[in-house]
């Protein structure tokens, strides 16, 4: 649900934070929209922890870029669901590791959840319950459907490298 100023509230998964920090493609553009305050970015401590853990393990040279993004962006921190809540909603999505993400987004009452995780974005029976509560988008679809990107804009960012910026 949009905030008091009519701004959309968008929850992003750790994979959007990681990918958007490492490569200048669609997840990066989602983060750029957040930096421009085109929507209210919503994350949970669980998502931030997962992003930091992944970056430290796989892309330690990008940690400063990630921390700079957090320091310069305006974002809302949603509550991380309790372990009991995660257990009670274990069938919300097919991977139990994604339940805290889905529950945090649902409980925060956001307009959209943006993720590249197939366990959250696949449109089949495994995500039917999640989709009853949330609109979930892949980053490229979010850019097109919500942010109004054209096919040309999407294609220009698809395989982009840092030196292309």
C-alpha cells in the first residue's frame, strides 16, 4: 500500500541488492530508482544480512559499493518474522529459506516484492499462496510494468557492463 505521500512501497530481496551492487543491469536499475526516491524501498534485517553475507563470501570487493548504497538511500526497515511465524507459514513458498522474505514483505504491507529468486517469482502452485498476498515481480518486469520502461531501455541494460555507464 502506498505511503501517506502516495509513494509506492517496494520490498526487495537480497538477490536484488547483491546483483544490483555487482552488475549494472536490471537489479541495479531498480536500486537506482530507489536512490531517486521513485518509490519507498523496504528491506528487512534478514535481507540485509543475507546480502552482506553473500557479498562478503562471493564479491568482497563490492562491499563498499553496497554500504554506500545503504548510506545514501532512503529505506524503511520491515520486521523480520519470528521463527515460530516462519514455521507456521512454511508452505508459503517452496524454499523455507525464502519464507522470512515473503512474510516480511506481507507483514509490511508493501505494494510489490521484487526478486530474482525463482522460488518467489515462478507463477505456479508453489507461489499461489504468496501471490494471494503480494504482487511479485522479476526486476525487468518491475521496470517495465511499474516504472514504465520501454523494451529499448530494458534491452540496453540487459547485458551492460560498468564501463558502458
